[in-house]
C-alpha cells in the first residue's frame, strides 16, 4: 500500500508541476521570487497581490524553462489575488474543485518555488477551514484554508492541490517565529470568483458596511436549516452600520441572500449596491430584525 501510495504521488507530482510558474519580480533594482499558477490557456497566470504590488517588472519562467515578460491584468488587495498575462497561447491549465466540499484531514500537496528552489512539493493535511488571518497592513484575509504542508518565502502564489491533482487553493501566507506548520491558502471558489471579475474589470469594487465577525452556528428554528451566520464582533466607527448593528448581533442575510461568511458579503455587496439602501437582516435576542443600510465603497 505504501509503495502504491508513493507511486501515485510521484505521478501526481509530474502531472501538477507543469502548471506551476516561477516568478521573479523587480522593485528598485531589487529582485524577489514567488510562484504562480497557469489559469487560462491564453496566457493568464494567477499569483498573490502582495507578490506584484508596486513591482516594476515581472518575469515568468514555465516548466519548460522558457521565460516570459508578464503584465498585470488585474489585482485585488482584499483577497490577495492578482492575474498576470504572458505572451503564450497554449498554456496547460489544471482543474479546480469546489472548495466548499473540503474536509479536515484531507491530504494536500503545496507546489511552488520556496526560496527560489523551483518546482518544489510539500505534503500535509487540511488543518482548518474558514480561517481569518491578519496581514502586515492590519487587514484580515477571510475564509482561508489552513494546512501543515510546508510553505516558505517564494511559495506565495503556487497551488494547493488534492490527491487527484485538482486545485483547492492558492498558497498565500505562513505564520513564522512563534508557530510551526501554520500555512494558509485562498480557497479555489474565491480564486475562481475573483479571477472572473478581474478578467472583466481589472478590479473588484465592493460595498462597505464596516462590520467584523466570525462564522458561528445558531438556532435553526429561527434562521432555517442553514444555521450558520456571522456573529458581529466589531463595528467600524462612523461606518454605515455604526449605531445600527450591535455587537453580538448575528448577521443572517443581505437583500434576502444568506450570509455565512465574509466572502458572502463581498459577493452580495458588489458595485451595484453602493449608495443604495440594502436590506440587512440580523438576529438579536432570538428575534429577526430588518434594517436598511446604505453601503459606501470599500477603500483599501
């Protein structure tokens, strides 16, 4: 069984490595390294926003050793994703799987170029789901996959895949110093959604309510069989929701669409909702209450 498992992993490595790109980024005569993933056959590469933020030039090296100059197609600081384009029309691209189907302890592989070691692979399990992680700019990345598949500087932007070679996420961050084995990836559903918007518009425009919270379960007799809601743990001062929503309220829906995570809020509060009253339903003291709140544009 072990030999069979080992052989299958080796075949998987060969299959998935061809999708991984090695990135070199240049800022004020300094060179950085990162990873990317082939996304569309017409030359579209996915990586992280923090990889390409404020860079002056980007070189992309594919598995065959060919090097291409890349241009930024779109970027989204809120989810730490960016799209690049290289002059190649026949990229081989992987299959993405629905990240809502993931479960704890699934075996995963992380691919990338840690510390510049091209096409490196590490193995681990899914250690947690729906994680939130603060960034060095005091923002939060939401709905992340936690894994113990080792990541290092240079791994950012590479894929996290399952044992079928299907992409379940894009590697984005590690916690260093006080912890070991705490690595995070952006789930594939977020990647596909954000990438589709970036391909059309180059940016993702969002409405802003000024709320922070965490996904919890509550009374299904009140909110229905899908009993996950967003417990409000923070409200920005002078934000649209300030003095309306209260701490420990449970955000149930926006415009009759269920909310179970911050990703749901981002999808609902698109640019069409900005400057217009939106119906916000919260659970407070076991009572559903409707408010109409007008989002402003989220500025990062």
